[in-house]
């Protein structure tokens, strides 16, 4: 009975990433096509709409993290937003794909700009608390890995569905406006139901809401050594993933001249990722969360080294099977990224005495979106620099410089990101043993002890995790002058 309840809890929690993992797949594949081909925007106007929405995230993500940390409600600090956010999730998704009879280019531009801002806001309302709640729910090292593995499994499955089903829906109607409206209504309903499931199936351990957070507090997360290392690895890994997803169609079309393999290759990457998330989740529970990251990065690096030498003469099955190894890479790296984040909040509690999961989730989400926007923007400029153009592609007049430029961007750039990610990962010290030692100290602090002496190995580990060298960790939400005192040998 207990195992069944645990499984249902993991499923309810994981269903949130059907939206997190699926909505941006649909937006990435179809939104620009919809704006240009159905609503008649120029490519520049469509790009500006998306850029404004990304800029809005710079305000909302950190703000939402702080808001969820400070919230008081009968449903907890985070869960209330899953309930409240389900309706904005639905309506914002429908608005992305239907203009309700608005005419005029300026009016439509304003409408879709506001619609994308609304979508970004709804995404932030639910996803920032969602990225923070696991630390509130579960204190055990292995259970956090298990919940994260289930979450990423749902995310990968949703990515496969959302990469195929929306196109089937839109292709089934002769009127494109009706087609996209039906797709918007169908997936908007699905996404809203998922958040109601998360609300019902999750819980929060009793935590005192933190005081108001200033800009200084927001910047203070950088002082957390474990967070600095974690977020650097996280951003580098996500930049590698964004590079491959953005350039896959260019590499297949220009360098391999196998455009017809795009759907098959993307499907193989996502399917492989789904399979290996389960394998790596089990491995992380047996070893440490960094182990899958090391393995997956090595596999991806090896695959990139092979792929750069592929040509139009390379058999399709070799291209598909080798590219599928990218799914192995993204599986382990994503598992580390999302399973390690709850542990970072524990390090922050060791430093400050406060639970600020929302703040860390908000900063991480913002940096992830910012890095993704930078990567896509830089890749667009790089394509111009190497001489890529739609006209040259249409005439088959692709120069060797353009061909090798795309190969370098598709293979060498992720390769470089991953090498640096591995170098920083070696500096990450929050493994199973360190987590258990930190948890024992925090449990004493939570039980009410105000002067906790730490020596020897505990002292070394606490300093490695926090980056503090002054011999004292402060907790500011107890009185009088609460702290964990570090006694050097």
C-alpha cells in the first residue's frame, strides 16, 4: 500500500512536466510557423514578439520565486499556485493560437505580443513553484532522485507526443485558423488538468515563509559555492541541448542532405532520452547524482566526434543510431540538473537558516531561459557569418565554408560546452555522503539547537559546500542570534 501511494505521488508530481516539457516543444516547432504562415507576420515581427516575451521573463521568474517563498495559505507556499495557475495555463495557451477576429497588422502584433507575455507569465506562475516544491516535499537523497526521474520520464514522453500530435491535428483541417484553435483547446485542457493533478497529488512539509527578499538577497545566491558550480553546469548542459535542437534541421539539410530524416532522428533522440532517464534514475539512487552526468556527457562527446565526419553517403541507420546517442547525453545531464536543485536549497539553509527554494528556482529558471535566448541569437548570427542562406540552399550552391561551419556549430560547440561542464562538475562536492552529513547538521538546527559545534570532516564538508571560510554559518529566522558555530581544529 505504501509503495502504491508513493508511485501515485510520483506520477502526480511528474505530470507537471507534461506542460513544462511539452508546451515549449510545440511553441518551438509551430509558433513561428503559425505567426508567419497563418497570421501573415514577417519573420522579424514574429521574432520580436518572442523576444519581448523572453525579456518579460527577466522580471517575472525571480519575482515568482520570492513570492512563493513568502506565501502563506492553507495549501502551502507552492501548491496554491498549481491550483490558481491552471486557468491562466489554459487561457494563455488558447490565446497563442487564435486572434478572435482581430484584424490589422498593428492590432494583431499587439495582441500576440500580449498573448506571448501572458503565456510566459502563466508558465512562470506554475513552473517556478514546481521547480522548488520537491525540496519541500522530500528530504531523502534517493527519493529526490526517484521523483526527478519520474518527472523527466513524463517530460520526455510529452516531448514525443507534442512533437507529433499537434501537427496531425493542424493537418486534419482545411481552415488553418480552425485547426490551430482546436489544437490550442485540446492541449490547453490537457495542460490545465495536469496542474490540477499536481495540486492534488503533492504536499509540503511545514515551512515558515521567509521575510521579504531584497535585491541584495537575490544576488546573495551567488555566494553559495554549490549553487555557483551547479548553475554553471546546468547552463552549459542546457546550451549544448539548445544548440543541437536549433541546428539539427540545418545539419541534416545542408551537411548531410538528408532532410527527410529529421522527424525520425528527433524521435530517436527523444525516445532514447526517455529510456535512459529510467536507467540513469536507478543508477543515481545506487551511486551519486553526478554519475549519470559523467556517463552521459562522455557518450554525447563521443557521438559528436563521430557525427562531424558524416556525409550524404553515410547510411541512414548509422546517422539515426549515432544521433540517438545525443538522447543518452541529454537524459543524464537533465537528470542531474533537476535532481540536484533541491539539494542546493539545503546548502542555503545551512548558510542562512531560511528555506528559499523558490528564490533558487526562480534564478535558475531565469538563467536557463536567458542562456537559451543567447544561444539561439548567437547561432542566428553565426549562420549569417558562415554564409548560409535560404536562396543558396534552394539552388544547391552551398559552399564548403558553410558546410563545415554548420558542422562545427552542430558538433564542436556542444562538445565544448560539455567539456567545460565536466570540468565544473568535478568541483561539485554535494554527493550522497556530503548530503547526509549536511542533513544531520540541519536536523539538529531544525530541532531547536542554536549553538552547534562542527569539527573535522563535518567542518571540511560544510566549508566545501557553502564556500564560507569565516567559521560561522548564520540562520536569521530564529532568535536570539541563532547560528551554527564552526570550531576549527
